[in-house]
C-alpha cells in the first residue's frame, strides 16, 4: 500500500521537509543529523491588532463608477475604483518559531532513513552511528493539543534542546526540564508583493498578537538540566519532548486579548494535561483520532512495487517518462492527510499554505484567497469522505457573514453580507488595496456560500442546514438581490464586475478588468440561488428572500458563446489580454458549479471544451492549482485520459520532493520565486476521486472518467452526495463490484458503463452491485 513518503537524506529546504499537524498546531520536520530543526506554526497567530475600521464609500461615488461602466468607459471605471473604492491590505500569517535539538558526539551517520507514515500520521527518522541504532518519532495530537517528539537509542544519548522564534520575543523562561518563549507578532506586515522600506512593523503603543510556546523534556533513565538557554539531557536512552502553544486570538470576535498571561495559562493547561500521560497513551489516542478519518478511504492500482524506491527518486523517474501508478495512490493519500492535518473542528480553515509557513512575509500573506484557492482547498472534503474538515470553513463563513454586513453597507450600499477576494484572521471583507482586477470582486462570499452547501449535501444533516448553513446562504443571497440591477432587456446583471485577476482590451487597446455582468458573477449567483432554493425546499421554508430569489433567478442572463465557440468569460466577447490565463473562471458554472451540465444545458458542453482548449492553446494550466482544476474539469467531462495527463503533469512539473504543490513565479511583482501553495494538493485529491465517482447530477455514476492506464484497481470509501459511501473495484476497465452504504434511507439511481440500477437503501444498510 502506497502510504509512506521516505527518503535517504535529511531535508535541505522547507519543501523537502515533512509536515505534521492537528489543524491548529503544525510543524515541518527536516530530519537533520546531528542537528534537527522543526518549524512551528499556530493557525491563529497573525500580524495585526484586530479588525480595522472600514472606510465608507459615498453613494454618489459608487453611482459614478456604475455610470462609467454602463457607458462602456471601462478603463475610466477601473481607475475610479482603484483611486476611490479599495481598502487596506490583509495582515499576514506568522511563523510561531522553531524547535531544535543537537546530538552531541554524533558523526559518520549510516543507514539513514526519514519517512512520513500516512497510516499513523507520524514522521520517523532513523540512523545508525558507531553501530548503534537511533530513532525519532514526531506527531501532533489533536486530542491532546500538543506536539510530541520521542527519541530512543541503543546507547546513552547527549542532546541539547531549545526553542527559537523569528518574532519579537519578550522573554524566555526556563525551569529544570522546561522552556517557554513568549512575545508578540508584528503590529502590521505588508504583503510580500508590496515594495516597502519598513514592511514589518512593531508598534509599542499597539502591540501585535501575544504568543507563547512551551517545551517540556523528560526521560526515564537520564539527567535533565537547564544550561545557557538550552535544556540538556545526558545519559538517556529514551527521551520525550512535549510542545504546546497558545496566542491571544479571541475566536469569533475578530479581536485579541493583548495580555500575555492568557497565553501562559492556556499553554500551561495543555501541558499539564498532556504530560500526565505516558508516551504510549498519547500516541494511541492520536492514532485512534487520526485513523477515524484517514482509514475511511483507500486507493489502490495495479502497481509495479515502486514503494521500495525513495520518493525523490520516484519523482525523478516519472519526469524521465517512467510509469509509476502507485505514485497516484500515494499522492491521493498524502493530500487527504494534509486536509486532516490542517483543518479540524476548532481550528482555522486551511489557508494558502495549509498551516505550514516559515516566513514572516509569506507569499500572498498566506491568507485565505477566496476567488478560487480557499474553495479548491475544500473540494475534496465531501467526496473524499472528510466532511468534518468542512467545519472550520463554515465557522469562518459565519464570522465573515457578520463582518461582511458592514462591508456590504459601507462599500456597496446593500443589505446582506459581502466578502471580496482576500480574508485574514481579522475577517477583513472589504476590497484590499492594489488593483481592481483582483481586489474588487464582491463575489467571494457568494462562492463560499454556494460551496458550503456541500457540507449538507454530503452529510444530509438538516439541523446543520437550518441553523448554520441556510442563514449564511440567505445573507449572501440578500446581497446579490440588492447588488443586481435590471437592464432594459429585463435581465439582471451585476453593475460592476471582474473576472478574477484576468483582463480584456477595450476599444482603445487598453487593459481593463471592470465591466458589467461577468460570466463568473452570473454562474456563482445562479449556483447560490439554486442551492438556496433547494435548501428552502428541504427545510420547508417560505420567506421573502426565497420568493425574491426565485423571481430574479429566472431573469438572469443565459451563458454566451463567443467567436471561438467558447463560453464567454465576460458578457461581451472582449479580446483577451491573456488568452492562456491561469483561472478557468468562465467555466465555473460547469465545475465546481452545476448550472452548466449535460442534462439541462447539453448545448453548452462544447463551449466548455472550447474554452479549455483555448486556454491550453495559449499556455494555461501551467500553475499547480490551475492544473488541478483541469483534472476536475476533465473528470466532469468524462475524459479520463486527459484528467490523468494533467494529474501526471502536476506530479512532474508542480510538485516538490515532499509532494507539496509548487506555485511558479507569475512575473507580476519584484523578487518573485517559486513557492509552496497547498490548493493544488487538494484539487488533485478531488480530481482523482472525481475520475472514479460522480454524484452531482442527482444520481451516482461509477467510473465516469476511468483512464486507460488505470486498467484494474480499487477505491474504497468515497462519499457521494446524499451521504452514500461508495467503494468500487474494477478489472480490465470493467466494474467488478460496488458497495454502497447510506447514512439515511433513500432511493438512488446508479449508473456505470451503460448500465443502470434503481436501489433502495435503508439507513446504514450496505448493498452490493456486481458488474
């Protein structure tokens, strides 16, 4: 089974190191000898001092911009937006620090191996020195809120341990066997793409978020002491290190407690709880908690036994053109592992880097970019049977829906709530500073509200839908109803819109981003209205918003076909400034949306294909997450071979040696470099699952996009909409059997390879279909 990433040398960089996490506390493990380094993160540790006051855009300014756009003065409308209608940049996600230790007297290491065991969620490092075996194990326990490091050796060890932080440190407190560092995050950090003489600011009169990190070291058979800022252990064969952390963030309040004492108390509370338990007790609890999620789904293909080759060598081989089917299975399992490790109930949602970042100026602030990236992070949560991982996203949406009421009123003079393209820990929902092509996009809340309906669709939880999801969706729909304007043709359009980060050329050949009624606006609003209407039917709700939604919904414009036979990205068939743009915004109604589909709009499918072909013709899909979107688009089109082609490309061209997704430089700002960005990992997991199961059209389709190269295999534990767990086995491209189990009693239709079955499933009943 391909569930281990392993190597024969320590990591040389962050993107070679191996990640561990419990959703909140994260680390990457380098496996260094004689000196080990583990970078630490805490999901709520950000720059900033709380939610900032928003400016108020005068209504006449908004109306002036609308009028410029209505007169097709797009360049002028764009300039007005950039001068008068943008806000402040997001704050940035901060590194907590580093945990380091040094083996004294270790040289000439042999038989080195480091690995990430996906079955156990443990990073393990092993080596021999002078004929003696050494081993370390590292994991982060969700139940115990602690990181655990366990060192064992056949001989007595001498090791020094210490904590560090790149942030402003107030104090280091040491006791006999513990060390605690405390400090403050910056009061403000400019995004990495903004040129600034003083990008990281600490203000004494307005301190940034306080934090502390505590390390406890104990041993059965050795001596522990504090010397020169380090904890020294001597003559020990077994050592246990526990690490806890806390900061001043107040969940749900967009604010923080500036007092460091609160952090101390939380850190001590976690530590006192975990250190009272044995290593085996902590490990057993961690294993049980993690495997309850990870073991739900298994993926296996006919393989050639490449598991015995180090992962970095396997990646080099596929770049040379060799086949390694098992690598697709390993990648699927690893990407599910990342979601479990970065998004758990009680944590923040996975950000641009999950929870793993070393930089004090992380790329794009390591925020939540909600014009594709955050949405893609959660594409696998439903189909890959990890619905619990939706919970942090829903919690953030509930908070955004409150904060976004202020933005809807101040910026757009609308009711309901709104969010633009960037969100940070302080729940900024106003447009950020910069350029209109990315900053002015009031559809962020609409997309997330439409997508969070998946949480209900995959679980069937009516209470969740009624009490939490429906209010979020309803507020976003209320904004849309106020923002849409009726045209002379009786159709409703958004008066000011952009297509994320893309631009067109106006009649004077100038690059423009702003027009009325972009296709993505249309698709997202249609999807939200469709989902809200379905939710109202399920909950038997008849309210004013639902009635108005249904009236306006049927008056939204149809999708347009352009001069190349493609779905148009804008309502007018503008000449594109970048025909190979990385975003596939024009076909968001096809995937992840469903308002373009083979049953209701078959005439539009060729337009979807032409849109994709044209993007690729001009170099699109070259970025990790963009390539991952292509996998999902091809899977939904039923084109398994193309989906596999892009999956292979993702591994060959857009993956680091630790399988982190690689984002290349965009060439849009000074000093860009390739970076880790996690969305491509999650998009790939969704794409793999979608090649084998489709359930978005009111039925369950098995093997809808099975590629030729996947001749025989088995996928266990996928989840279909409606809460039906599906396991599939196939041989020679034909279904052998499928096992279905539903969380509720229901009638379902199943299709595969031209066959159809009508099945009645009782709650928790299993039924088998044979091919």
